[in-house]
C-alpha cells in the first residue's frame, strides 16, 4: 500500500465501517439473546 498523493482511502474506510457494523450487529444479537433468556443486560 502506497500512501502517496494518488492513494484512495475510501475502500479501506468502507471495509472498516462494514466490519464495525457487523460486529455491532453480532453483539446486539448476543445481548438480545441474553435478555430473552432472563439474564439482565450489562450494557445499555
């Protein structure tokens, strides 16, 4: 990867945002499942 004047960071930024969204959704699923099973949510 060359960080010169022609470098386009957008594909890397998009990949980061996609990964962050995926992790957030998975964590939400885990927390929802714990709450459904009667265990209180630790994070709100």
